[in-house]
């Protein structure tokens, strides 16, 4: 959800993606590492943009053994 906060104190929490709403770029959940996400929204022919960083972590592949514990012996 994208929330727009206007200088008159009004907030809008339901902005539709695309024309007259918001657009998100710079994020790929399949690419590990630091990414810069950019969110832009347009209202009344005015566009505002904000950017922030996210860290995408590797996910272990299903079935991979990441650690083992146990004891063998008699």
C-alpha cells in the first residue's frame, strides 16, 4: 500500500497503480543484495518521488540441508 500525505493534512491510502496513481521501480525479489526502490505517484498532473533501500536475501532451495546435528555411535 502506498500512502500519500499532503501538506493540508489529508492522507490518501488507496492510490491505484498506473495513471493517476503510483508506480514502483528498482525492485526485483529474485536478485539478492541491496536495491533502491523508487515509488512515484501522480495526482493532478504533479508527480512526487521517494526512494528507499531494501536488502533482498538469498533463500535456501527447498531440500537443501543447511545444517545437521546428531550423534553417531553405539
